[in-house]
C-alpha cells in the first residue's frame, strides 16, 4: 500500500482518512511496546518507507511524494495519533527535507533525497532549543571543515536506522549548516547516554560529541555570514512539525476520552451524561481545534510564503502553533486522564503515555516562542 | 499568626515540625531510585520506624495529633518524596477512621500503628469509583464470623500492608446503610493480591487488586457498627481531603524548590530589574504565589478545625483538596517549561513531580467530585463571617 | 470609493488593506464619540452604503458585493478594529443575509436584499443566547401569523436606521423564522429601555414587545416542524461574525499596546525593552492569531460546507471561534490596559473602551459553546 | 484559627469587625448611583463620619489598628462599593506614612484623620509612574518656607481632600535621597486641580492632576526628614500593598456574592448531583476557591505581621497585592459569563465590578512591578520555615 500524495488542496480529507486506516492497522498497535521498551521495531521503518510517508515531502524528481508542507503537517498529525514516537521520524524528515530543498547544494540533495526515499537515513537535527547549550566549532582545513564539539538532544541516535544530522557549526566568520553522516564517523564520535525517558520513548534523544570530524564542501547545506536562511527554514518547519505531533497526541487523547466516557458507567449512566464531563470534553475539543487551525495556517504559510493577511501585528504562525499546540496537548492529555479517573493513571490505558509524550513536544525546540513573537512584532 | 500556628504552640516551638523537615531531608535521596524501580525501599520503612515518625504523626500520648500537625508532616515529606507522603497520609486516614468508629479495638489498633503497622484502605472497586454504592463485595455472617467475598481495586499499600480496612456489603440494597467496614489481616486465608498496577507516577507506592475469596474474620472485626461503613468513609473525607491537600502543597512546593535549584545553576541573578531573565523571574513569582496561596488555604482550613475542635465543613475540605491539587499539577507542569530540558532528563526530580502530581487531582474523590461537594454547600459559605 | 469584493482566495491581503485605510480615515475617528454618546452618526451609514460594505455578501444578482463568508468575516474584523459598534452593522447583515440567502422565500429576498444594498434597512436579530428568555408565540390567522411576545437584546432598535428583525416565532407545531419590518408596526410595538450600556454603545440593544403583529407568508423566512436549517445558518454565521468583531477589537488593543510600549519611557528606555512587556505582548499576539485562524476556518467552512478534515472529533469551527475569540478579546484588552498602566484606565485612551466592547462580544449569543461542542462530538 | 484571628482577639469577639460588615451594608445602596454620576456622594462621607468609621479604621486610642483589622474593614467596604473602600484605603496608607515618618506633626495629623480629614497622596507624575525617580516636581527652600512647583497626575481624592502629601525634589540628582514629602493644604495659594480623569471604573473616586505653582509651605511641613521621601514611600508599600489586596479580596467577594444572587434568582437548585446546572455549579465552585485562596493568602500575611509586630516582607506584601488583584479581575470577568446577560444590564453591580477590578492590577505598583519585587526576594522564601 502506498499513500497517494496529492498536492492539491481539495482532498485533505481523503489523504487523512487513508493514513488514518494505516495508522490504526500498522502503527498504533506498536505504541505501547515502543513506550515500554524504548525501542522502535524494525518493521515500522519498513511501513513508513513502503508507503512513502517518510519521504512525503521529498520533491518528486528525487522519487519522493512531492507533498506540500501542509500535507506533511497533516501526515505528521495523523501518525502521531497512533504513536507520537513514530511521528518523530516524519517530523524530523519534514523539516530536514525542507532545509535541504532550500539549500543551493544540489549534490547533497542528489545524495540524500534518494536515501530518504529508500528509508536508508533519517534526517535528524537537534531538538534542543536554538539558544541552548551544545555547539560545534568549525575550523577550516585543507580537506574541509574540521568540527569539534557537542550537539545535544539529537533524535534517533543509535536506533538501528542510519541518521544524517543537520547541525549548526560556528566559525569565526559566521556559521555553516552541515550534514553529518554519523555512519562515517568511527573513532570521531561519542554517543551520550539517553537524555530523557519521560516521553517520546523510542526516539532516543542523545548527545553526540564530535572530535576532529572533517566535513567536505559537499556536506555543507548552507553557509552564512550573519544570515540564517536555511537554518530558519529548518526551525520554522520543525516548529510546525512538532505542533502537528502535539495535535496528534491531543487528538488521540480526545478520542480515547470520548470513547471512555461513553462506556464508563457511574450512578447508573455513562459519565458522558454528566455536564461536568461535557464541559471538560468540549474545552479539550475547542482548544485542539484552535491548535490545529494555527498549525494548518503554519503549513500553508510555509507553502505559500504568505505571512498573514494585511495587518502588521500578526504572530508568525509556526511559532504560535508550536507554543500553543504543545501546551494544549499537555492540557488535553491531563484532562483526558481526569476523565478516565484512576484508570487514566495506569499503564493499561494509553492516556498516561500521551501526557508524557505531550510534555516532550513542549520541551522540544524550547518554550521561548512568546518572546520570539514579541520580537517579531516589535521589529516591524 | 501562621508563624505562631506552625512552629509555636501556645508560645512554645513545636520541635516535631522542624523534625518533619529534617526527617524529610533524610528520605529525599531515595525518591528517584524508588520511582525508577517501582518499589518502596525497606530502608525508608526502617527510617520511618527508627525515627519514630509514626508516633509523631499519629499523636504521641493517646491523643490524635492536630490536623495542622499531620498536614505539616505530610507536606514536608511530599516536598521530597510523594510516595512516602502518601504512605503516611494513608495511615493517618485509616487512623482517623478508626478513631471516628469508636471501635473497642481503636486504642489497640492505633497503638500498633504508632509502632509501624501499615494498613491498606479497601473501598474502591473496578465498577465502584465515585459511585461507592455500586460496590459488590459482600460480607455474610456465619456464626461468630463474617465471610467476605469480592475484589477491591486501586488499593494503596497492597502487598505492603499487614492489615486492610475492607468495606463490604452486609445488606444487598443500594443504601448508605448497606455497607460495613472490617479489619482484615493480610495473611487471612483467601486474601490475595491478584495484580499490581503499573502507574505513571507515585510509582513507589504499591497499588493493587485485593481479592477476598471466602475470607473469614471474627465478628469483632467490624470497625464501627454494622451498616456504618459509608458513614465512616464519608466522615473521614472531611479529615482525609485536607491531608491530600497537604500532599499537594508538598508536591507543589517541592517542584518549586527543585525549579529554584535549576534556576540557581543556570541564572546567576534574578534580582536585576531589567534583564534577559525578567520573563523567567516573573514566571517564578507567579508560581511562588500559587504555592503560597495553596498553602495558606490549606492551613487556614486546618487551623480553624484545630482551634474549634470541629471537623472542617465539606466545602472547606473539598476546597483544600481540589485547589491544592490543581496548583500542584499546574506548578509541576509549568516548572518543567521554566526549567527547560534539564527538568526532563532521566531521573530528574521535576519530571517525577510532573508524573506524581496528576494522581492528586484524582484520588480521594476526583476534583469533579470535590466541586460537586462544594456546589452543594454554596449556600452555607459566608466569607463575611469567617 | 467602493471596496472591490473579489471573491477569490488570492487577495485577501489587498481587500484588507483597502478596507484598513477606509477604517482609519472614516470610521475610527468616530469610535470615541459613539462610545460617549451612545449614538451612531448618520454619515457612518452612508459610508458603509457607498462602499458597499454593509451589503458585501448580498448576492450580486441583487446588487450586492457577492463576497464569500470568509471575506465577510475579514471585513467585519477590519471594521471592528476601528469601531466595534460600527462593525455590528456588518455583523448583523452578514448573518442576516446568509439566512435570507438560505431561505426558499424568493419574494422576500427580492424585497429585502435591494434594501440592504441601498442601506435602507439593517437585518437585525436577537443577540441573546438562543436558549435564553424572550420568545414570540405565533398563532395562525386568516391573514397570516399573529405574533405576540418579546424579543430581547435586539440591536439597532430606534437608532434612526430602519431594521428588519429576523426572529424566531414558536407555534404549537414548530417554529417560523420571520422577518419583522419594525417600521410597519405602529401601535403593535413597544420598545424597551436600553438593555446594556457597558460596551458596543451605539448598537442600542433593546427589547421589543410585539402585540398582535400580523405576518404574512411573504415575511416568513423559513418554517420548520422540528428542524432548524435557516435558523442554524443565522446562528452559525452570527457566531463567526461576532468572533470576527472580537478579533478586530483584540487587534486594535494589540496595535495600541504595541505603539504605546514603544513610546512610553520609564527608567530611561521604552517599556518595550522590558522582557515582562514582551512576554505580555507576545502572548496577546499569539492568542489573537489562534482566534483569527479559528474564525477564518469558520468562514471557510461556511463557504465550502466542509467540516474539518477527516477526524470525527472536530469541534464546529463557528462555535469554537465564537467562544475562543471573544474570550481572547477580553483578555487581550485587559492586558493592553495593563501595558498602558494608569493611562489605560482613563477615557483619553481607547483601550478601556476595547475591554468593555470585548466583554459584550462574549455575552452576545451566550457562553455555552463549550457544551454545544461536547454535544456535537458526543452525538457523532 | 482564622475564626480566632478574625472575630476574636484574645478570646473576645471584636465588635468592630461585625460593625464593618454592618456599615458596608449601609453604603451598598450608593455604589451604582455614584458610579453612574461619577461623583462621590456627600451622604456617604456623612455616614463615614457619623458612624465614626475613621476612628475605627485608624485605631481608637492613639494606637494604630492592626493590619488585619484595617484589611477586614476595607474588604467589607469593597464588597459593596469599591470607591468607598479605596477612599478608606488611601487614608490608611497616608496614616501609615505619617506614623512611619516619626514626624512631630504625626499625632495631631492622625487625630484630625480620625475626625474625618481626607488626604490625597501626591507621588505619581505624568512621566514618573513606575519610575519614581523621574519625578520633576521641586521644592526649593526660601527662608522658613519651601516653594513647591510641579504637577502630579492620577491623584486620588483630588478636589475632595483637604490635605495632600506631596513628594518633591529637594535635590536635583537621580537619587533615592533627593526627594522629600510635604503636607500641603488644599487651599494653599497656587494649588489647583487642573483636570479630572474620566475613568472606566472606580468612578466615584475622583482622580485628578494636582498642579503646584509656587506653593509656599512652612519648613515644618516636611513629613519625615529631608531626602527621606522615597524611603517613606517605599516603606509604606509593605503596609499599603496588603491594603490593596484587601480591596481586591472585597471586590472578588462582592462579585461572587452578586453572582450568587443572580444564580439564586434563575437556578433554584445547584445541589443536585447531576443536573443541567452542573457545569455552572462547578464554575461557581472554582470561583469560590479563588476567592477563598486570595482571602487566606491576604490574612496569612496580615496576621503574621500583626503577631510578630514586623512589617510583611516585600515579597509577601507584593504577593498579597498581585495575587488578590489577579483573582479580583478574574472572578469579576468570569462572573459575568456565568451570570449571563443580567450582569451587563444598565446599573447591574457585576458590570461595575468588572470595570472597577481592572485598576487593582495597576495602582500601588502594577503587577509587573510586584513581580519584580517578588523576583528580587525569591532567595529569601523558605516555606518549610513558615
């Protein structure tokens, strides 16, 4: 089975429904075991590759699905409804592919895009907040750039799948965005212990310490002195992708809660009959809807380059979506557990995992978007 | 007067309240390990016994300690280890029920608790959560014995307790007079722990299904009169809900203190009026005020109870439980955002607080149940006369 | 000057910008005096009529702008940036026109649409919550329906402009949505005192008591036994329109606050330099953006009939937008005043009016949307 | 112990606290009219004098009343009329400053206040809000007089006061020692009220620009030493901020009480466990808990102050101000939603509460300023020892 990646606006619904069935059949059944073991089963990579989901937004001339960012965001959300951990593969690739597509390095695209399509690599990048610790220092060398330093919170390190890490490397003059193929770095690479096991287990966030890693020009995605265009794309699409993961988690929590309150009887009626249940459920759906619309707007803006109609005081949708959706996802998961009562707190039911997964979407890429939005507005 | 209330009693410093904080510091080192291993460490039990904590919390001289004293102990413990605090809270709840029952066994049972006997509270069932009267566990009389059959769910201290306070139907109708409380020893024939829950938080505190299969207890095992079980359980709520408020205040305070440690490591100076840390500083101020408010609400309820010698009204007990547990969840949740990624690292105390806090909104009556209780008494509230 | 009502998706930005200039020149200057006097100056009706704004969504075959609901929502928002009271004229007409357009009564359309276009009437309807007090009882008569009863919270009663009130009239068998031309009701109509003067002043919310008012078949918009399709349209578009008003108010508050924090110096720097100012301003912009995206989604869904992609658990966007946008508008206005400090509390500056106007958008159509959303989700 | 704290003092019922609620009921009927007319009604002044409220609030026998007593009075008034509460709060603030100054005039001035002399507090200027040191009003000495020039903005009780406490530069540098406080009679030559503000709320409380044009006062008019003005103003904050907390608690409580009245008219029974009113009932429970929390936080701060004889820490005073005013705005805001359209009708008390509440987050230091103050003292907070 392969998912049809129509790039037109008209049939998001069909796209979503076909993915939704796939998720129910092939992805959700693994969510619990991924959370328990912290490992991602091999066959999941195969499912994603066979259906083309992992390369949905790779331009079609490289064999990818050629899907829009908006479609990519919808796909990430749908996969996250089944397993937020699995959706991280798509989220990583979504942003990584967008960054590569914006790069002028055609050779790198020709090398990496087909590998993404064949499922041979995941395009990974640091899920840490941009301003946080951990950086690579680059020095020029006859052979290329020589990198030393540490990248923290890198997803999918040491999970079996090969990764290419898109990392920012600082030089005295500016910075480079480089593509680091970790499989080629024997002896130059030290992998840190697991950095968090609260949620998104299976993603295996770890730090990488690089020692005298030589990067040739062919592995440089973008170089800027004072500017940051491709890195900006990586982060903007990254924010939209994480927002979509959060929405998927919240949608799962809402769906489980809706089902449970219809089935759980107390005082002789399903607890859905109580108005207090409805007030909680309605608020969950309402806030999720706002988060979704923000996220779709972010996807749409990434596709069209539009930045909101008219007014000068609009918040950038990707920053707004990341902050709002991840916050809402945590709250929706907390409320879903509340509706489950004691059962929500135990691992026989999925909602406690959703609360932990949701919290990770909030921590990823940091929580400073409100100040970023203020900066954006005040600088206009 | 809080100073007065807390550390002084009739003008004298109450040494056990300082002792509570000192003891809590001793157990702090166990909490992450117990959480990871999903097991209550016997060393902590040893410390509780060795430092005579049970005597301190239950009251030393045959007199129950005040609600304020109990809450202070629980708060201190919860700031370091939620599971230990809940262990102590659960014993104080049982202790209060036993006292309330006026049982002839009360004095002996409480003396044993002061020596460290641990109880489990067996009320909830799979289909009887908020709706207690759906209970199906039965106790039928045969000669000088009751024979108990049924299954209890979400029982704290399952497998760790040596006694269970089991609520069972002594009458079939859906009536508040149909249920009776029994003390059942954990080694009674027919009593078993069918399964343990694996929980998101409060992981060191064992929770399990206690199954009773033709368990025989002598008729003297009733706690309170026949048919008084629900009355006892409901009466206990006005004491036990503030105790959960105290766990909540402790978790909120603990999260705030852990957050301050993280901030102290990364931000040297939050005092500057204008700085790149002002937004974070204001967030800290907001969280501080939440902890402060929860704490003053709780101790206002407990100290008026202690001064008057009357149990708090239900709306007050429920407010203490609901408000403080909302604050605990909120502070723990926001503390992670403020602290950043250090807070979600493996074994980081803040991520444990985040996972632990959620149960506070649920047990001892979900916060929806608390709001029902408050709603029913809205007409009685008169702040002007408080 | 007349506003070009392109119904295409591509240039919302241009539409908004041309309206934005009009608002700055011809509408915002009246906002303060409308609030002070509670009266709407005559020339404002003329501006709205001349530019076609009051009839933007009237189908073009009747001489209207033929604009989509989404365009209508954008127009309401832009007008509300200048004056929420003035935007109420558009908001009323937006929902009223949609209801008439959905009606099968062609004669009524032929009668009323040209009058709306010529600015001769405002299509008014009760801004009260649907479930609240005040109802008309209809009895059949040889000449038509005979109405008795009370409609509360009717905008634009007794303001000089003529209104046609779209009102629900209950019969024993079901209900009728009727168009009541108040100018024809001498002796049968009693106008109540002002119902609220907190905000949206100039809108003149009043009750109407009708006594033996005869309504002929030509004035019946829709009749249902047990159903409510046209009334549903009236309320759904009404919710989107009120959400748009709220967004306009919030956008005005954000704009004023942004300007003020750049101009107000304390401790030797503009207060925009303080991070605490930025945290407040960023959150205002973020929440407004979420409210806007929800509202545009509502407009879009009203145009296309789509109800969100795929998932069964989506909150109806118009209900979500109404609840969320009006709540956000109050909060944004409260925060704008906070950034103004003491100056925000006095009538020399516009932000205190915005807080009062925003509160009215929350009260209009009630605050029960969360329970409505829960009902909608649980019924699927 | 709150019962103890509030209505008993050393075991005796304090009659003036019941008196405060009784008096507040007398003025309730004036609040909507005064709001509509934007004018403080002289009849209310008459009632304040006739019922010897000034004596009660300032302290009767040459001893300042406790902070708790002052707050109780202010809360009671604010629950009925925010403007009256703010009038009283403003006098207690000035009274505390005068006491703090150790001025030789203090005793006489306070005696006059007990008889009903009303003061205005003249600190803020157009460009000197949060940033007090930007003040440009000057006082230059000439012989036995100071000559004051400048303009004060947002001065409460402008035109109603017979004395102003005017802060002016006695030295040009940007230093906390450059400013001195003066008492200036309202009929001093050169003092005028240039304009009045028209406000969204608190409309009965006149606010205006006090302009001082070559106003001459004798050198004995200084309150506190030369250059001590800022010190006095800042010292006063630890007393005055809880007073604003009390106005806030009163407004929140008043809004809640008004809401209950509306609900009582339309919903006969909120006690039913399941009903079409449960969502509204839960909202009421949530608002109740907010009012309860604000109130306990406030009186915890004031009662510890009274018991210890020491002013609250700044973080405590600022928490009382910021937390309670946030609750007031929030409760007033949400009360309108719960009450529905009746709450926004012309002259409805709830819509007045909504408009009044906003100023509480702003004056006596915006809540951002309060959070700055809390942030600076975060390191001093130790709940374990409180």
